[in-house]
């Protein structure tokens, strides 16, 4: 009988990023978040000034380095800390905060490339918006993908444009599709970021997000639940009139249903978020990352289900 979950050698019934990295590099690999000094067109006025309603003034990069420090200093600080516990680890440089392709190619080169020559750096992961690309950038990224293990992380959050407008995303699903398809054509690994529990998005709509994105066959997917953090537009709205936030069990059930809809070979980089305790307003269960992940594993085992069980081409 075919192995129903071929991309796992643990109790996980989905294709974890950890498994992918261990198979590929044979050792522990860490992503090191670096602040490359970027901004975002949804904050600097090109598209809007408010930003997405869930985004903090740090551009959703709460755990990144300090942009006042050099790239090397930011990297070395994290690497040195990790090195004490994992002396033979490898590293992926991760540009997470703001929109990390929103600059001329000359600037992109000046921040992406210096750290690639550091010992044990094996790749580069770049988070951005789908409306921050042009032909010159595609061409450069295509060259870069020949030099390092490159992943582009596209923040989509939802395929539903009405929900996206309600949190001020500032681009349509068609823009995402155009960029996604272009990156696919260039054979650049693309990871899609979805948020569950967006205000007014129903369970059926969230399942549709997974179904539609799954059919696009991205290299990877990342999910987390909507959490309200301080100094965001959602924090203001929530304070004025609390809106519905998903419960932990509801979230676990939803994620299991979404995993069933994805292709088996889609890498699952994350299934729950990592908000900072000091900044989190709701839900407090978002801090219990291990409990959420265990809940997903247990539910999948109990129901004897797995990633890709309901995936249709
Ligand atoms: S696109 Fe990203 S950085 Fe820009 S406002 Fe939205 S979440 Fe923040």
C-alpha cells in the first residue's frame, strides 16, 4: 500500500519544513531574521499609508534584527547564540519585515548578497508583497536562484478580495496570481502565507483559500491565526468593539481540514503564529504554540487523516 504521508519520519502527518530541511541538508537549519531596511508601499503612501490592519509598526517582523545594526552584526548575534546549542547548524538568511523586494535591484543586491558568503549559510528567504516586482527584479531573482537556495514568501492572507479590502491589503488576488505564476515559470520556490480567522471570513471561505492555493501547487504554505497585537488598526477596532476571534479547538479543526486539501508535496512551513507575549491582545491561546501543534497531530491521528487526503488536481 502507498504510504499516505511519504514526507514524514515522525508522528507528523504533514510535510514539515523541518523534515524538508533535514532531508536536504542533513542537519539542523535555522532561519535568521534580518532587517534589510525596507519599507512597504502599503505604508509609505504609494498604495496606502495605513498598512494592513494586523500589521505593526515593525512591518510584521517582531523577531527580526535591529535595522540600525549592520547586516553582519544582526546575523552574527543570532548565529552566535544558536551556535552554542547547535554547533553544526546551517542557516537561511530571512528578510521578513516589511516588503523585501520594494527597492531598486542595486539595493536588493546590496542587502541580499553579502551574507551569502558567510560560513554555513545555505539559502535566502525573502518575504514580500506580490505588487513589488518588475522585470528587472524577476531577472535578478532568477540569477540569484542559481547561486543559492532561494525562497520567495508572498503574503496573500486570503484569496477573497472583499475580505482583503476590509483589512486594507491594497492589491487584488489577480495581482498575486500574476506574480505567483511568473515566479513559478522562473522555477523559484514560492511560499504562500495565509491567515485564518480574518474578520468576517467564514470557515468555508478559509477552506476555499486552502483549496485554491493548493491547486496552484506552491512550493510551500504558511498558516497562522489572526491575532490582535498592540499598535495596529485591528487593536483599535477590537478595543472599540471586540470582533470574533477563533477559539483554539476551532482553529485546530480548520487547519486539519485545510491540510487535507493541499498537495502532499507542499512544504508546510508553519501552522501557527509566534506573537510576542508583550504585544498580544487576543487570543491568548496563540502563545501556546506547542499545544496547538500537538492538537493538530492528535486530531489527524484520531481521524486517521493526512495532508493531501482530499487534494484534487
Ligand atoms: S504588506 Fe506586509 S509590511 Fe506592508 S502593511 Fe501589509 S503586512 Fe505590513
